[in-house]
C-alpha cells in the first residue's frame, strides 16, 4: 500500500512538473508574441482585414499626326453564370427568355443556351462561361436580360472586366504602334511606340485602403484615396493615316502578286524627318501577310545598288570624277583578286559617262570609278561614310534598330575585294531606314535629319514634351555635289533603270536596287528588290524607300519592276491628292469676245420672246440653253457656233416644237 501511494505521489509530482513547464512555456510564448513577434502578428492581422487596393491608372492614347486614334484602352467583359445561385422558381421562369435574348445578342440558337444552362445547373457548375470579349455596350445589354437583371446573388451573373489595348485602324502600322505585355516568366516586354513610351503612356496607379467585411466584401476606410491615380499621357505620333493607308495597301498588293517573303515601305517628310508611313509585312505558312517584324527598322542587309549614291557623293566631293568622266564597262565584266564583277546587261554598256553608268546602274562603271580613285587610300572613301555617321545606328525613338556594318581599312574584315565590293553595295549592311536617311539628306539639300516617330507628348491640350527636328549632319556634302546627284537621280527615272516609272504628270527621283541575298549558299540565294528616292523631284516634300525580299523569280525581281511601282503608287496618290496651290493670274482681265457673246446671250434670254430668235453666230451651248428655257427642243449638228437654224427668225414661237441647229 505504501509503495502504491509512493507511485501515486510520483505521478502527481510529474504531472505538476509538466504543468509547471507548460505554464512557463505559455508565459514565454505570450511574452514573445507581445514583445518580440507582436509587430509581425499585428501586421498579419491587419493585412487580413485591412489592405491597400490598387486603382489602375488610365493608359494614354496614341494618335496620328492628323488626330486619328491609333491605339486606345477599352474595357473588355467576360460573363459567367453561377447556376446554383438563382432559386428554382426564378431559373425556370426566366430560362427561355434569357436564352432568347442571348441568341439575339450572340448569334447562337436559343436552344443551345437553354441546353447549356440546364446542364450547368444539373452539374452544379458555378462558373459556366457564357460570353467573352464583350464591349461595354454589350455588357450593359446583357446585364438587363431576364434572370441576369436580378444580380449576382439572385440571378447568378458573374462579370469579369479587363482593359485591353485596341488599334482602331486595324493591322495598318501595327508593328510600329507596338504593344506592351508580360511574358510567361513574369518579365515585361514590348515593341514599337507602346513600349518605347510606356513611362509616359502608363501613368501611375493609385492606392485605396479597404477593410474586409463579411462574405469577402471590402469597404473603403476613408473617403480619400491613399494615392490618387495619375492617368497616362497621350502620344502624338508623326504618322499620317491617309499616307499610311496608301503605303500599306500598295505594298500588300505587290507582295501578293510577286508571292514575296516579306517587304517594307517607309515614307518620310523631307525637312523634318517625320515618318509619315511605315509598313512591314511578312508572309506566313498560309500565304497571308501581317505585321510581325519591323523590317524597316531592324533588318540590316546588303543594300546593293542603292548604295551607289555614296560612290557619287564621295567622287564628286573629292573632285576625282565628274558626271561626264568616261569609263569603259569592259564588256560588262571586271576582275579584282580573281573575283568577277558583272553588269546585269550581258556585254556591258561600252564606253559611257559616270552619270550614265549610275543611271543604268552599271556595276563595272561604278566599281572602276571607286577602285581606281581610292585603291591607294581606301580610308579616304570610308571616311566620307563615317562623317555622314552611316556607320552608326540612328538612335531611333523606338527600340530594335539593326546595326549598320561598314568595313574599316586595317580591320580584320578588310580584304582586297572589300573596296570594289562596297562600291556596288556588297560587304556593307544597312537597314532600309538608314538607307532612306541618306537619300532624304540629298533631297533636303544636304541636311541629314534623324527619322522621328513621335513628335509630342500631351496631357489634354497641354504639351508635356516636344520632340523637335534632330540634325545628324548639317551638310553631308557641298551644294555643288548635292545639285549634281539630284540631277542624276532624276535622270534614273527619266531615262535610266527607273524609266518605267516615269510620268510627265509628276516628277520623281531615286535609285533602283537589286541585291543578291545569301549568295554564299547558292541553294538559298534570293533577291531583295528596292527603290529609294523622293518626290516631287524639283522641290522634294517626301522621301520613300520600298524593299521587297524574295519575290518570285519567275515573275520578276528587278527593283524597277517589283519595288518601283509601290513607290510610284504612293508618290502619285500623295502628289495628286494634295490641294492645288496654283495661282490664277489676271483673273480680272476681260476677254472682249467672251463679253460680246455673253451680252448677246443675255439680251436674247432676258427679252420676252414670242417669235423664234436669230441664233446665227451664237455659241451652240448658249443657243441650247436659250431655246430650252423657251420649251423648244433642240437638235445639234456639228460643233462650234450656229450657222443655220431650221426654223427661221421671226416665225411664231410654238412650245414643244423642235429646232435643228447646224454648227460650224
């Protein structure tokens, strides 16, 4: 018995000890929570009951130079249905009318929606997708439909809203307008104006402190927001929707006809560098064309013959050759370091001037002119290119510019054939926009300006930032040189490789280009056809480049045939649709014969005639007007003035009679 009592005592002591230890642990924990972890738990409790909600800022719009909307944010709605929420009596009473209403709005048969809703209710689906990509107007309509008009708790309607970016003009210039997105890995990404100017467009999100209530609802803690949202600014681009539309469809038509892989076109305002139109179209596996890559900005490739303008500028500026300097095309073939340079015309052009060689795009003439004059000092030739900064990126407002490649004498990539190959546009690499910048400088009397895509950032009518014209080089060559190359470029269209494009109605100047691409692998060789120039030739307002890659060789691949017509179409439409500013001189000067004829007509028309008037000597159209006012039908024979009339003057005037007038 004593032993058993002793064991009981030990157990009591053990339990007491354990309770004591537990009490100490609780005390320590409470002390720790209050003094050590108190802030953490207080913060955790607050976060679960009170938190800041983000108030998204409204993103700014992108406009064209003429005020058209290029990109804007609009609400996009998705409607789902909680099939358990409505009472059975409400569900049964409104099912048919709801299905009928959805059928009218969304286009599917009424029975389809009725079946789907019944299935959703039997399966207790609380998140059935009814419709997506609804506009605000459609969303407001669907909210008023039977059953849905009872709200989320009684009608089961679930609304999900998100803001989407829309391009009102569709696919036109889509790649340059660009986008901003979040990659699957969570990193932001984008292209074009949207991405480059995101800091202006996006604005700043606001914050509002909210407290959690019952059933997962939140209410504001105070009337004011913690941080007020700041809407994004609007971007005013340089694009002109009218010119953009012309450029896009002219390029698309040509790509489709020649079954080309891809192509681009850029139209730039000569004096300012404002890009008025830019289109980049690539072909997919189904043969459809869309804007996926900004070829004009990003694709650096060998330009071919369009680079020959650089030859002329250097030679004229250094006075090493002139327009009338004669070269022998040597049967259309010259050899440098066992490598041949050939003309497109078999047999060459005989002995012709440098200017004529440029007009006909003779490779042999231009290569000889450059190699003979710069072979002992190639750096002198390359320095002309460097001074124009054609060896550097333009530093555009949008990202992704391709890097130009201009070999430098003494570098590892300089070979014996480098100089002659450069002379006709091989071994160098430039983007279409970089090439256009050179030609635009010639059109602009030597002033090279940077291409601009955005001219202003605005908040309503207030200008936040303005982008003025940026001069890359104030004078790429002397005015004498500029004047000479202008004449030669105009003659390319009048009587050279671009003669098919010539029109007496409006003047153009430019250069054709037909470059072989991938010639290192003959199996994959194809042509890139180009035309670059400006219009009108005598007073350039716009410069333009068109490049088409991989046209069907069976249909044609020369620059004048493939790219030239796109250039002409753009120039023709823009040039002819500009309102005429011709001054009408001597508008108040009187024409005596005209005054005499008018007096005769007025006298006859204003008198109250009862007999047939004497019409001899009166212009035919005036006689017709006079007689028809008297209800007399007229038959004319010949043109000119009235010589004879079938009813003689002075005879009684009979209404609805017919008189024949002989004119001469």
